C-alpha cells in the first residue's frame, strides 16, 4: 500500500506525548508513515491552551481519501467533511 499511497497517522492523542508516539511508531512500524497529525482531543483543564481539532478537519486539510479508524464517530466526522 505504501508504494501507491502516502500513509500518515491522524490520532486523537495530544501534543504532550508526540515524541513518545513517534518513538512507539518507529519501534513497531518503522519507515511506514510519512507524518503524524495529533488532534489534541480529550484535553485536561491544564492542557486547555492547546488547540483541539477533529480528525475530519485534519483529513480535509491534508486531502485524505481514506480513513481507517476504530471509532465510528470519527469516521462519520471525516465523511461529513467530504
């Protein structure tokens, strides 16, 4: 699939754990994903200065044509964004 598509991660995770996420992905899925987009969902009060977005907004911005996700809510969100 990587030969025909640009594979990226769009995650609900927060920027606070970006480096941990990168390390985990490179350890478990080396050289597969080109970019990681974090939505900053489920922020705690002390993290509220971070900008929260949806997976649908990110997918629309990057021109994604396919989303594989474990949450029907995010799939519906992406679908509603075109």
